[in-house]
């Protein structure tokens, strides 16, 4: 037997073994053989079979309620009311004097000899009023703004803590961070910025939320439990 014939004989034997192996019948389902049988090719697992993560839990907080109903908000409003009363007490005498001078000018003839002196007194009283009223209004607006900012920071940290305690992955609010930069702002700019700020606070964007998704009351309870006002 030459080398070529021997090689053909070996290839024929190998082909016959392979044919017998792959011609074996498939064991019926449920048989012992079937339980140990494996496919010729390992099929890839479904794409999400290895993803054992639970669905994300999402909640929301009504910040407008926090800015009104928390004890920090109520304490701030009480403090601002006290500051308003003090400012009004200081300005009231000047206002009464100015009103009196203005009434005299209104009833005085335009060519009256004493009118120029009375006009000077009226303008002086108006300047005195403005010198007190403008910084008072600015200070009041800044105090309100800083107080609201403090409440916002506390609310953010409280929301984060409660969300972690409850296994919440994401918390939505009605607004993004509404705080503007007030560096170098005058009284008018402070007031305008505060009005814009509160407009953002009270803007609603959550159209629906189930009761279990609303963390507003738990956040209020936690903030009200904070020591101090």
C-alpha cells in the first residue's frame, strides 16, 4: 500500500465516524439523556439576561410648598414682617411731613411769594425719605433673598437624604436652581431678581405624580424637625 492510498483510507474512516456521531437521534424531551445534552454551539444569552438592575425609582418635591409651609419659611416671613414694621415706623413721620407740605403746595397759588421756600422744604423732605427708604428696601430684599436661598439649600440636602433613605434614584422638582448672582446689584436689581426667582419657584412643570411619588410632606417633616427656626 502506497502513501497516497493509506491517506485516503484514514480520511474515509474519519468521515465515517463523524457521520455516525451526527446521525444519532435526538433524545426525547424530559429523558435523562436530554437533560445532559448540549447544543453544538453555545447560544448567546438574551441581551438583558445579565442586567439584574431594578427599574429606577423617581419621585418629585413641590418646592413652592416648601417655601411657604416649612417652619424655616414661616420664621423668615415673621422676621421680614418685623423689619417692615420697623422701617415703616421710621419712615412714617417723614411721609406725614411730606404729605403735609405737598398738600400746602397743592392749595397754594403758583405766584405766592412763600411758594419757593415751601417747595424747597418739600424737596428736602423727599430726599430725606429716599435716603432712608432706598437702603431699607434694598436690605429687606437682600434679607428675603438670602433667607430663601438658605431654605433652598436646606431643602436640597434634605431631599437628597430622604431619597437615599427611601431608595429613590431620581427626584424631580418644578424648577432648576433659581438663584441668580447678586454681586454688586443695586436695590432695584435685587427686587427684580427676587421677583424672577420666586416666579421660577412657583412655576409648575410636573403634570402628574402618584401619591407614593410625592416626597413633599416627608421633606417638610424633616425640615420642621431641624433644630432652631
